[in-house]
C-alpha cells in the first residue's frame, strides 16, 4: 500500500496541470488544440507528458511493491517521481523555459522507471 499513498500528490499535480490547460482554453476561447497559442501549447504538452509517463511509472512501482521491494526504496522512488514530475511541469510552465527543471524532471522519471523495473524483475525472478 506504499504506492497507493503516493498517488495523492501525483493526482494533485495532474489536476494542477489539467486546470492550467482549462484556464488557457477559457481565456483564449480555444475549445480544441492550441490554436497556435504558445502558452496553451506548453500547458497541453506538460499535461500530456505527465499522462504519458506517470501511469507506466506507477505501474512499475506497483509491480516492484508486489515483488517485495524494500519499503524505503519504494518511498524514495515515489518521492523522486513526485519531485521530478512537479519539476518537469514547472519547467514547461515557465516562459522563457528553464530547461534545468525539465531535464531534472525527465532524468528523475526515467531513473524511477528503470529502478522500479529492475526491482519488479528481481522480485519476479527471486520470488518465482
């Protein structure tokens, strides 16, 4: 149930990113797509990037948890995922963009995915 605990902050980040898209759409009266608006395009990409990566990362974390990964490792990976996704979202939101936030966000996300996948694999192999 460790990863279930970490779904709340991830959900709050997803809602924040969603509300940014909604705010820009309402302000610019753009019902679909970005309408060529760079700020809306950034908001859409930040939201979509979260939606593309986080579910798979959470799945890998759940599999690692089921495989018997150490609780401290699961908490550390989930905390890194939350921090990385918040950083990535903030990086894209800035104009001009601060790539350091985005780079940290993606490196953190990829690290979580890789370590969680390895932990899930080892759990499957060692526990049969």
